[in-house]
C-alpha cells in the first residue's frame, strides 16, 4: 500500500529525525528553512499517515546483554491463510522474535531471534518451533558477527 507523497522537505525532515529525533523542533525547522509550526504540522501529518511509526531509542543488543542473534527460516506444513495467520499471531507474542517476515519461495517465514544466551535460543526453538506440528521444518542461522545493522532509510 503506497504511502503519502513526500516532497523534498518531508524527505529531509525524515532524514534528520532518523539521525536524531531528540533535536528541538526550532532547530529542525531552522535547518529545513521552515517555521516551527509548519515543521510540527509536517511531523504530525507523517505520523498520522504511518510514515513515522514511533519515536524510539535504538538499543545495541550486544551491549544490552543479548549475546545471541539468529535468523530462522520456517516452513509450514500447510501455508494456507488460516495457518499463516495463526503462525504470525504466535510470533507476535514471542518477545524473543524481533522481526518476522513472510517470504516468497520455498521458505514461508524468516524470523530474527535475539536472546541473552544459547540456552534461551535452544529453549525457544524447542518450545516455539520444534513442538509445533504445524511447522514442517525450520533452519537456524546463528550470527557470528554483525557487520552492519542500520535502520536509516536513504531518503
């Protein structure tokens, strides 16, 4: 579903917010060459349109004690709409799952799991994936070292 049309000022505002969303409104507006009320209206419009989902801190997982990151490919027994919806609801309830994406191809989903230690990952795979009869197979890819983990979009 396409979002609203973004002009150059919107794109620049989004770029600035992605780099540091704690800047004062007055400073943002000045850098954009617009008034503070206009800047606020643009931010609110982008928020209400869903372009800006949230204002949040980016936490470094390793520094916060999450030493294990894994990508897990999941294939369902029956990839029907109802089974997929049920799987998605289960993943939304798992605090260990930080991303869940539906895929095209042989694999139905790719999930990203972050936990503190390997035993937690083992428990997760056993109880959330291995014991689920609706999952045909899963394959874990453990991250040894993360080279890049950016969240900024090139606008």
